[in-house]
């Protein structure tokens, strides 16, 4: 079925995962919006444990939510109709239009659900195509996965469905960029190669003149133009989706930073962008911890969300991290759990319906008198309330994504006061805190108060100059757009998009 003629799509594909597709789509969403085009992002099928909650309480890939923000539009599930969230090896939860469908194995998904998924994707794209002038489509992994291409739903099949031209992105920072670009092109069919209107080389460091002979060679060898070379852009406050971005975090303590925050990095970590606002605070060193040796004695131990809380808790126990966390807490470390991390802080987690694993119950860390039962129904909602920090009441917002109900076994102070209830728990000394609110540290006033108290506890000057996270992200959307404009001739790109659309219309 043909897409609306008013919508001009462009698709960004990469030679591999983490080539920079998401960030380039984000840049183009902001650029097209700046230039007056009503623009939407689109990713047909996304595999990620970092998600975003739309205004109507639906779950989509986090990158599509952030890209919609960059475009200045409201995120909807049409922008990412299918989200796949790995729960264990060979199995994932399939989320369709923001709601969980069921858990499937990869083989079953490809063999039994393929045609249904294809129809859902096509319908969503057509909804966007009837409402927007530009659609920036993001691929996944590589279009040259020859073992999967007969039934893929995220790369060239989507380019064909949308009749979209394709820009291929290669990451020069990892090395071998020309080999990966040329190899990808050679593994595509002629029809697929014809869709590629050019390539972008991403994450370049150094003197561009030294790269120019390679660019000339590439264009002569492949016949495809290099549309631009985007420099490596440091410290962008634009949230990532791919867990590969966690490689940017260190495991070692930075002695130059006054506050040491250790984040437990279990195998099924989810919504890890919860830690990003802390990472960009000038006095905080945020590091990932996978074993006892790395933990040391931090100021804060943060247990983030998990897509498989029971198995990730087992991971802690198998590595002795559970006991190391308890010891660090006794020695003064503040423990802060978010979602699955909150559930781990309690006395017990039960999974009577085997939602996450074959283990029916497991003892928690015992730091809070709470009990969690995993349920079949998934809660996805944006929430708001008030939190009290050292006698000061602050408004906070967040979003919840969990399949579990947590109850208090004895009297314990709630962490957040909601309009019609409470969320989370904290001990009397406020040295152990748990909440279902993802994005809690995105609340500037709360984050600043939390860090101010931490500095006071350490005998440091309490108040230092800090920047609002949302303001910095908005500024970085514009900084990203400026950098990409400088690297790519946007008028040439627009011309190529329009020429491709015209050629396709003439050939129909």
C-alpha cells in the first residue's frame, strides 16, 4: 500500500549496532523541525530495555520518545509500534502499541508473528504519513544480516514499505569504516543499493584533510557520495537507548570527583538513563559495578531497573554483591533502588505466575520491610507527587513500568506522596530509599537536594553551581543540530530526498 504523497521519508541505517543511527535521527528530527517541517521519528521494531512512556501511558522505545521531543511533537505508539524487551536468553516480551502482548522466543516470533507484525508496522507508518511532512526512519543493527533478511522488519523491508531513500552510517571511531561501508553495500541486492542516496561517516576525531583521500576513493569505488563526516561530539545530554552506550561509564573510582556513585550493572539492567542526570553533575562520578572488587566504599549505591528482577538478584547473590552492598551500607553508603532495584531491597520477591523466571520466590536484601509479588498485568503510567527531603517538600514527576505489586510488612515511611496514595519506601534515617519512579533524578530540585545532603554528610560545601537537566538537553538538541548542519549539506540532502520521491513516482 502506498504511503501518503505529502510525507517525504528518509531512512537512516547503519553498518552495525551503535554506529550512531539514533543520534543522527535525533539530529535530523530537530533540523527538519527547525526548518519548518512537521516531523516524526519512526522505528518499526525496536529491541531495547530502555523505554519511554507516552502521555497516554503506553510504552515505546526511549529513543523514539526522545526523537519526538527533538522534533517538538508528542510521542505516540505509531512511532514505535513494536517494542521487544529481552527477558532471558532466547526469549523476550513483545510490546505492541505500548502494551505487552506476550513473551516469545525469537524463532516463534519470526515464524508465527511475522505477518501480523508486518501489518501492524505498515498501519502505523501510514498513520504517520497522513499527518506529517517528514518522517525520519531508524533502522536497527545492519541491513546486511544475510541470515535474517528474508523475514526482517526493521531495515530494507521498511525502506521498501515506506518507499524511502536510505542513508548508510558508518562509525569511524571503532575502526574499519571503509571496509564496513563497502562490505555492507556489496551484501545488498541491486534494488537495495539503489535506495542508498549516500553515506555518513560518524564519530570522527582528528584532521579531516587526512581522511579526504579515503573519501575520494570510496566515492569512486562505490559510486555513492559521502554526504558528510560528523565529528565525535562529547558530553551530549541526549539519552541513549542501546546498552552499548554503558561502555562510556567507567568501573574505577575517580578521585577528582567529590561524590562517588556506584551503579550495580546486572545483566538485565533497564532504563539505565535514570542515572544520566547524576553523570552530568560536575561533582559526581558515576561508575558501573559488576563484582565485589569494583564496589569499594561509595557514597551511594544505586540499584537501577531490571527486566528480570529475580535473575538479576540471583546474579548479585552468586557474585557476593548482596553481602558487599549490605556491608557498604553499614559503613555509611546510601542505598537507592529504582523499580526492580527497589523490589530487590525488600524481604521477598515472589513470582507465582512465572512472569520472569522459573524461580517462584527469592529472598531480597532485607533493607526495607516490603514484599513484592510479580503479577501478569504490567503497569505503565506517568506519575507525579511530592517528596520530602530533610523537611522540604518537593514536587516530582516520573514514569512507572513494572509487573509487580509491593506491599509493606510493617510501618515504613513512604518515599513519594501521590494524589491518591503513596509510592516507594525509605528507612527512618533516609539511608535506604526505594521507588517505582523512573526518572526520579531528572527532577532537578530533588536531585540537587539529594546531592546537597550528601555533600553535607561528607563535610563538603553544600551548595555548588548546578544546571537544570532539561535545559541542558534542550540546548544539546540544538548543539547536535548545529554540528550535523556543519557536517552535512542539508539543502543537498533535501534535494536528494525530493529527487528520490520524484523518481519513484515517475516509475510507478
